[in-house]
């Protein structure tokens, strides 16, 4: 308590220096928290948008040879994979049945190619929340030929709500086919490039165009609550199915092996259906590479800043000790032990560091809110993939604040040890002699 | 007696003639394939004019070489772009069910399929190969009609194999020469997707050869491709012509 009193007094006595030092610590901490939160937020944003719109966190495809001997991904209503998925994931994952194809929208002489996703509107509440519509309404069972199309494509093709548009595609057998769709909703471009990655139709209608039954599907999309473990979960699910003797496509170690495995499927020396499981990481590996890069960058920034803080604290303390040499000598002459000298200096720096940590945390929060509020409007560029409706997303995790604060306090303690130790070794006689 | 012999001979002769000319649902497709396909190598040059709505038409000249399945056990074709200079050397090679596109700039081959279009036109790789109506389709209806002044069989076809582009086809086949002057290609849902017109033919070495073919996209208004054939020959071609090495070498 005695040391605390002395330490507080010293902090207050040299307000300017204390504030400057605390400010530097606050700056460093704020940057560390912001960079880390931004990296996590960007990845979360992208992953959840991609998963929600396009692929889920885990995608299951069922390859089989059709009645005309072509290899297609196609699962029928009674296939056991859906039930097995429900058993494995239980409440930890949501499962949606979807059909997908690439097609060309044609309106008069204008045409545009895009991925078409067939969904069950009543089962896709999360997608409904993710897709912001500029005009129109979400799909429903009442109008099965409705389509949700991005604003960019609607503009390019000159389409508005209620207009018909032709969809040219091929059936699962590869035969040319067309569908007639009605524009039911126009997706806002707020999601940037993600907005125009796919158009959405009713699965039963798309199945008709694909030449399969209305309740069949080409992909199972599984959505997890924790998007950071998609690869591990996919492997676990694969092993679970393997133990149940489900016919599976091997899991690849790398991208090249994935191509080789798919090529082996076309040898047509097998029958029935084989399921391929892919995690979001496998489907969009570049996202995770960017994530590693972002996290790596934030760690590097953190190391550099902490190094600077370490050096700064150490130097500042040395200066303070030099200036207070006579004071230290006097206190030692009056009976203060060496240990007490060390403790008082360390405590003084810890108080300054704590002030800095609190200031830094508050600054990070305020700046984070400001950054999140800015609409960057990157249009349909690659960078827009990492925004949510034009805004960066910050992932403020309590543990990040706590961990960063604790690390800063630890570093300050570490940086204070040596100078404090030297201060404690000051010879009182020499110190007093210098006063004289 | 002599009178009856002459009458019977006339009737027999007439019967033979009628038998030779009788076209039915069961034999019309094989007869068309016979007319369109050669038992020998085939080469020609053709000009392809592609019209796209809102753009200027583009013109390309290509050399085409083909060999029927009967000679080497699999059907082969080779098409090389000769003009314009920017596309010169681009090639299309088909061997059986395998198709490749050669890019002279990168000097690389990429795998293609029968369904891919040639030089972004309304013609597919499959259209460059031999006709195979008998194996790919069955006749569902056959009526008589006219195409302009030409008396025709109007034949409705339905696909019986997977490797077809169109589930349903309607052909206008001239009664006199059994040549398909017009083809309409329909989607699975019955929508007209493409019309092919072949109004001009030449008789060369006893075989009918297209001189002009129009591919009209019925979905995208304004899109069509016109082919004009020239320098047709049925002479033998060297075996090395239908190889990647030849295509690569000829593009340099």
C-alpha cells in the first residue's frame, strides 16, 4: 500500500510524461486490437456471406451415372445422405437442399451468364436475412417461377420487377433447355461482388429445367455455428460416413489431388452413388490464404508495436531513474530497501501502463465503430468481397482486449525490471554526495 | 404372251423403282446419313460470318479436314483458322469423342466438348463432324409438306442417346435428293432454340456437299452464323493431319 501511494504520487507528479507514455501504450494497444479485429471481422464477413449465398460451410455432392451414362451430381429425395447428415450435425448445423447450375439469362438480344441456385424459400430464413432486396419480394411457394436477380444484372439486361427472362442452360444429361422466369426481386448491390454471384430460384422449378424430379437436389449445404473449424468438421463427418460404409469420394490432401480424384470418378467402373464432401476452405481456398495473410500481418504488427513499447518503456524509465538519482539515494539513506525501490518503480510503470491499456481499449472501440460506419462502396471489385454491405466488420472479442491488455502489462513489467534493478543498486552515499 | 411378259416386266420394273424410292419412318434417317456422310476423306475451306446483336459482324476463314469412322476406327476432324490474322493458327481437333482447342499464342491445347461453340459462333464442335441421325434419334412423326417450292418430308425426331445437344429436332428433308434443307432444334421443354438452314448444295464426285449453311439463334434475337463452303475435295488426306503435332506445326 505504501509503494502504491508513492507510485501514484510519482505518476501524478510528472503528469506530462505519464500521459505521453500512457498515450503511446494506448496507441499501440488500439492498433493491435483494431488490426486483429478487422482481420477477424473481414474473414467472418466473407465466410458467412459465401456460405450463406453459395456453398454452406460444408458442401455434399452425390455423383452418379445417369440413365444415359453421364456423370452428374444429383441426389434423389430418398437418398440416405440427408438423414445421415441430420444425425451427425444434430443441432450444431443447419442443412439446406439446393440445386445449382450455370445458365445464361437472355432478354431480347442481351445475355448474361451466371450461377443459378435453386432453394426452398421456406427453409432459407438466413439467406432471406442476408439478401437485401432493392425491390420486390423474397421467393415463395406461391410463385415457383420467380427469380431473385442482382441489380447489376437487372440493369444490364434491362429487367424490372414482373418482367420475364429466359434462362438457357443444360439438363443434368447435357441437353439444351430453357426456362421462363419472372423477376420477383432485385438484390441490392450492397454486398458488392457477392450480390451478383448467384441468382436464386425455386428449387422445384430449377429441377424441372434440369430434367430431374422436383424434390431432388444437386447439393447439400450445411451451415455451422462455428465457421472456423469447417475443415476439421468436414473430415469428422467424412469419417463418420465412412464408418457407416457410405460410398465416398476420397478427401484430397491438396488441390491437385482433388482434380485427380475427380478424374478417377469418370472411369465408370463403379455403380450407385458416391458422395463428395468439401469444406468452405476447399471450395474457396484463396479466402483462407488471405485470412492467414491478414492474421499474420496483424501478428507482425503486434510484435513490432510491442517491441517499440518495450524499448520505449525501458528508455523512459532509465531517464526517470537518472533524473531521480538523488531522490533514490536519499530514500535509500533513510532506510528504503532495494526491493522496495524496484517495487515502487515497477508499480509506477504498471499504473501508467494500466491507464494506457484502458485508454487504448476505449480508443479501439470508438475507432472501430467509426470504421464500421463508413460506407466504402467498392462496387463489384474483388475487395468488396470483404465488406458487408459496403462496410468493414470489426470482430471485437473480449478475449482479444483482455489478452492484449495482459500482454502489454507483462511487457511493461519486463521492460521495467532491468532499469529498476539498476536504480536499486544506487549507492546512497554517492547519491547524497552529488546533492552536496 | 409377249404382251404379258412386257407388262409383268414393266410392273416388276415399276415395283423395283418404287421399292428403291420408298421412304418410311424406319429408313429415312439412315438414308439421310448416307447422303450426308462420306466414306472418304473430306477437305474444304469455309468462310464463317458471325452476327451478334449490337456488334459488327465478324468474318473468319477456316480450313476443314475430316475423316469418317470407317477409315481409322474413329471419326476425326481438324479445323484451322486462316483469317483474320489475330486468330490465325487457332485450331480445333476432334478424335472420336475427344475434342481440343489449340491456342497458337500460348501454344497450348485445352480440352473441349462436342457442345462447345466454334469461335464463339452459333455452330458447335459437333456440327463439324459427321451426321449420325440414325444412332442419335428416332422418328416420332413424319408428314409431307413444302419448304418454299421444294417438296419435303417433315420429320419430327426425339433423342435416344445422351450425347445430343437437342432433345427434339424437326427436319425438312427434300423428297427428291433426301437432303435436309432445314432443321429446327428444340429444348427439352419444347422451346425452339436454333434453326439451321442449308439452302445450297453441290454435287461433287457423286456426293452432295453443303455450299451454304445458316445457323440462327432463336433465343437471342439477332444472333446468327453463316457458313460458305469452297474448294471442296474428297481426295485422301495424310494420316498425320489429324494430330496435335500437325496442328501445332501448321500454326507457326
